[in-house]
């Protein structure tokens, strides 16, 4: 419906776009939130959840790559010169494929981890909120989600401006955007590294590697090879926290149950997901605000203040938010006892029910 593009007045088209864009995003959240919430319900094995989440994140990256590579060719094929028609039929094809995959997921997943009081226990919102009280790891993960996605989306949003106006090399925009897919390399490493190192240390290391990548881009100046190197290094680093963030959310469900006796994965994961949406929104909005403040004018030679804002958006603010992410993990993400001991205690409690 969003891509149908009916013949309406200018104001009618605008209203139509608003309604169906909002509807599409609300319905996406209605699918994505339960998908994330299922993780702590599918297994109580921490490593198994980490591996499952890694497959999910890699699948997301591969899906995005498929869309990027096939979208415009399919639009051209279906539209035969009519872009509106081409986009409608292409998105219809993607929607049908997505629906089939969602049904496959529905039919082949099971919620195996029971609440201490029984699998069929129904929790009120008031009861669920008790799992948040005193849940310091959840607070840290929620903050990390906001800051990490703010940084990640900000860098993506500012990239086209940095390549086009600061470097004056618009021809490398598509190359740099494609190289962002190297995050998959970092994600692939997560199941192997998580056997030897904690999630906390892997996230801090990955974000530290991203900072190094940012500095390589800055030091490289107009050198395309250095920009590519910095993009690859930073992208691989971001794959570690990108592959672990939702697994961390699942872990906080265990902590909340251990602390309060209430397993409220729905509200814990959904509330943390709202933080991710907030960070993503700010990551798109802040670069636009700063560019406007710097006097940016599209398709014109930019003033020094506009160029400074572009560099701030693409290089320095991502570094600042990366440092802030590390500080969150170091000083806020703390557990009363090791996670494996908490899981063992929960299993013992369930065995007594």
C-alpha cells in the first residue's frame, strides 16, 4: 500500500504517504519486537542464544544486501520505464517473500524456557515492571542501544555528505556504503569469540576497533585507500556489538527473573527496543540539524562552517558516542554475580516448581 502511489491531489498524496509510512513502521515493530523477545524464551543456554542471535543478525545483513543489489534492476524490469509501477510490483514481490519467511519462522520456533511460576503465567504490566526495578544490566543495555544506534545511523547518514563535499569524491559513495556490509565479518566471529571472552569485553573491543577505523579515515584525508581501510576496520569492529546487543537484552531477562522472580521478557526487550528506535531517529535527525546550523545548501559549494559540521557528523561525533558506549559498558553494565551462576540458580528454582 505504501508504494501504490494512487492518483491524488498533492495534499492527498502527502496524507497517504504519512498514513501508510506510519502504518508500515508500526506493523514492522509488531513483528520485530516479538522476534527479539523470543530469544530468551527459546533457550536458557547463553552460548546457544548468542549463536542464534548471530544467525539472525547475519540474516538481516544478507537480506539488506539482496535488496540493495536487486531493487533497482527489479524496478526497471517490472516498471519498463514507469518507476511507480516498478516500485509497486517490486515491493509486492519482497512483501510476499517476507510473508513466507515469517510463516516459516512461526512454524519452526518454540518457546522452551518456562517462568518459575509456570509457562502459562499471565503477567500484568504492573507485575512486569517489577523486573525492571533494580535491573542494572537492563538499564545499561537500554542506554547502549540508544547511544550505539545513534552513532551507527549518524555515520551512515553523514557518509554521503562527507564523500561528496568534504572529499569531493561522490563516485566512492556507493563503494563506501557497500563496504559497510563488512560488519558481517565481525558478526561471524561472535560465536567463536564468545566461547573465550565475555560479551562485555567483546563489545568494548569492537567499539574500540571502530574508533581506530574512524581515526584512520580522518588521518587518511583525501586518500581513497585509507578511507576504504578505515571503513573496513570500523565496520568489522561494529560487527561485534551489532551481533551481541540483542543477546545482551536476552541476558537481562535472566537477571530480572533472578532479582525479582518475574520473567518479563516482553516488557524488558520491548522497552529496550524503544531505546534503539530513539537512537536511530536521533541518528538521522542530529546530522540534519547540525548541517542546517552550519549553513548547508544542497548541490552547492559548501561554506567552511558547513564542511566542519559534515566532518563533525561523520568523524568526531561517532567517536564521542563510541567512547560513551564504552563508558556505559565499563561503569553501568554490572552484575551481582556471574551470568552462568544466575542461570544455574534459575534452573534450580524451576526444577523445584
